[in-house]
């Protein structure tokens, strides 16, 4: 959720106030909440104020349809690339506008639809028919494409090469309020454990008890160069000196290194997967561990002990109570928690595995399994290159929108937004939108001269170091519904942006990007902060991962680029003409706005009739009905209590007869 007042205040104060040695200047854009437009073919101007950093801006326009008019399971586009289901759809995407810092910049729209028809940098946008007059939401996505990335941390990795699932950024405190200084949290990656020092914790006596004192083994320079030892969980507050490892908080998960014991007997190789923290109690974190010989992943609960050994909860989860079969090393799992009390894991299938396995696995904070969902859309058994599974290890759960999950595979063309509640209910209709092959955004095997014989446009590809394939790294969507996917193997392009229904906006690059040489094509993964703090923006790895240096390379860093997104409404809805002795139909701005957690919505009816007042989220889904009954003419008001909803941006629509008006309200918690 964007808290504009908080960000503006920070812009005014950041020169004299900062947390420590890194004090970034955020990019903040300001747009109009509502714009009236006649939809008559003329151009309407959308004003954009830019503060802090220059902005490359894109305009996105979406429908705002009643729930009963939303498209249901519609597939369209070249190759059937686009699937939408019970969600408002994108009708217009603009090309890029480059704005310096300043006020009253203008983006124009003539009421026609458009889409990007090219995968090249910036895209090629083609216009089509005029849209139907009515009410539409508009979004401005903006990022700093001019300045080089800034260092946020020089000893933790946003992704070891491409594996972003080992680092997250915590944005909220235990009460659900935005942190003034967000923190990086995660654990040291199993896949690249040889880059780190190790602790000698796997020595056991004849009875299977640990006898090691936990001494550091391995070269000391391993610690200094590459961060804390393998099996360490960590926290680092943004704003600290990016080079100051003394500010790194750590705890150590003893007993789960390669060769450690299982149930008192040293019989198996145990791998360490990703972790995730409980948002309600941030001294609790959950860890994926794997018995490699049996390909079983168990979920364990740990209690944080700063500068000591974390405490394992013996009566929670584990191999016997909370485990699942997998086909990939534990280090390949993607893992998140959400504010609804769920631990969600993307369990990937190995590319050439004969058995279908791309699953979502869900447990709750009490240690109970909630559901397991197989993702059929990612399975390609007839793929001529043998890649039948899609390595679904990329997932993102927005902290303020707990029901939606963003999924993709590192070597797959699909990006999917799905509903966790529908999965839990066993509803096969769980997909909200899906972007696949055919729009040249994140496409795979599109080049007939490069694609394997018989494999043109095949969605799974092992050629992730080729432009015709590419690797999909971490992804996220922001409070306004715009999703970002970092990627490798796409030349100059560093990330792709998609609209609220999965429509591709464009492939984009940062200001310091350079063309990738043949042996230096990987650009690492990414994270985001989007809470109205000084640290809002995108976090990514180095300009190019120097993989010629082996696994170490130059992966150990978090870098930052400023980014912001804002939304409003464009409407042609009529206003009633006031008759003598009678008030016109009107809707007041919600007060207070932002709501925390209640707000009052006032409205005036010109005549008696049936009235509805509905609340919608940024995806256009109705989440609450406040009024649905007959009312007399005159002034009315209704209170919306948002205590049962996640913080974020919402829209409320008041409708009476032929009159309707939609306005925006922001919910704080």
C-alpha cells in the first residue's frame, strides 16, 4: 500500500534525517484521484507530478465492471497467450514517457484501446477501437531509468545467481504497520553453501548426541567474503552501512547440515531450503529441510536467538507431521508466509522428470497441512526437448493481499495469478489470470531458427542462457496490481512488467544496464519495497553476474532503483441535474481517508430507489457490500469497517438507478 502523505513527508525531511549510512531519495509520483472524460475521441490529459528521481512512466487503463459482467475463463490473443477469469481487464497500455523531476507532466489518452505487440525494449504499441464510455481505473507505473543502482547491502545476496527465494524483505512490523526501515531476512543458500564457512555441528557420539562445540571450520576468508556460515538465518535493516557486517543479526540452525543425523541416526544427507518468518511473531521462522536420498521435504519451526543457536520446536511439523514428496533439491523450493496465517511453498518438478510434479503446498502456523495443489498448466509431457515440468519455484504473496499468489517457473513461459482460497476449497477454477507464450513478453521458443525441432512456441525450455529461452527469476506485484518479473538471457532487458490482468506492458531495463556478453548473461533476481517508506523501490543484483568466476562471482549484493505506482479513475458517469427542492445525486469523498480502519461514505440521492454501495479491491473484485436495499431521497451515510481486510487501496461504488459513482479509499492498519 502506498501512503502518499508519509512518503511526501519523508521527501521533505530525508536530507536531515536518515537511519544510517544509506539514505536513498525515493521516487514519488502524484496523480489525480478522478478525471472526467466524455469519451468523444478527443485527448484527455492525465497529470503526473514527479518528485525525488526522474521517472519513466507507463499508463495502464483497466475496466471497472460489475461483478456479474466480468469475463469468465476467457482465452484470447495470439497462441491463446492470455487467460482472464473473474477479473477486470486491461484495455490500454501506453508507450514510455520520460519525465524529469517536476510538476504537471501530462500523459494523454484518446479513449482508444492499445497493446504492446513487440518484445523489444520499450515495445511497439498498436491502437485499436475506441472503448465503451463508462468508468475505468488508470495506473501509472514509474521507475528511475536514468540513475545507476545504489548499494543497499554488499554481503547478502538478493539471489545466488538466480535463486531469489533465499532472501526476502520484511516490510511490516508484528502489528501490521509499515516499518520505517524495512529489513532483509532469509538464510544462506544450500545450493551455494561452498561459498560460506561452515560450523562443525555434525559430530555425534555413539548414542547420536551432538558433541561439537560449533566451531567455525573452513577458510576464514569464506566468512568475510561471502557472508555468514551455511545454515544461518539473518536479518539486516535497510539504511545501515551497506558494508557493515556488524549490523547483521544472525541465528544458527544446528543439526541440519549435509551429513547430519535423522531421528538420532546419521543415515542421510539433509539439505537446507529457504525460510520465511511469521509476520505476527517475527522471532518465529519456518524452514524447509530435505532428506535427499528419499526426496522428502519437511517443514520445521524455529525460534530466533540472536547470535546463538535457533531453538527447534520439537512438537511442530517435521518429517512425520508436515512433509511432502518432491523431485527437486530443497534449495529449489519457493516459500512465503502471509497475513492469513499460511505458509505457502512452490514445490518444483525437475525439468526432465518423467512424473508430473509442479505443486503448491500450504500449511498453517499451527503446523497443519491445509492443501496441496498440482499445477496442470505447467506440465508439458509432449515437449520434444524433454522438459516436461516447469521448475515452479517462483512465487510471491503480497503482504496486504493474502489470497492471491503469483507463480512462475524459472524455465517456463507462464506467469499465473491464482487464488489460495479457491485452491483450499478444491475449486479447479483457481486461476485469476495467466500470461503465456504469444505476446512476446517473457516468451520462450519463439524463434524458428533457434528452437529445437518440433518445439517452436513450446512453453518449457532448458535453454535459459539463450535469448530464445531466458530464465525467469523472482517476481512480485505491487499494491496497485502491477507485477514485475526479473529475467536472465534477454540481452539488455532486465525485467518485464505486466498489468493487473497479466497483459504485458514491456521489457524494461535500468539506466546502468549493458549488453550481456555470451558468457555473462545472468542478471540475478529481485525484491521490492512498497509501503511508503524512504526505501520504496526495486532491489536487484549487480549489472551482470560474472559467472566466469564460478559460483562465487559477484552475487553477494542488494542494489536499489527507485520505483512508484499510483492509480486513479477516469469516468464519464453522468451527474443528475438538481431539480427544484431536490438534491442532485452525489457521492462524497470517504472521511477519513486513509481509513484506519473505519471511514464514512456519504452520498445524496435525487430520488428514492434501490441503492447499492460496494467495496472493490485493486483487482476489481467485490470484497464487501455495505448497502443493498431501497432508500428515500436525501442525504445518507454508511460506515465501512476495514478491520477485516488487508491494508491497501480500495474503490467504493455507490449506485442508484441510472446513476453511479466510484471513488478511491486507502486502508491503513
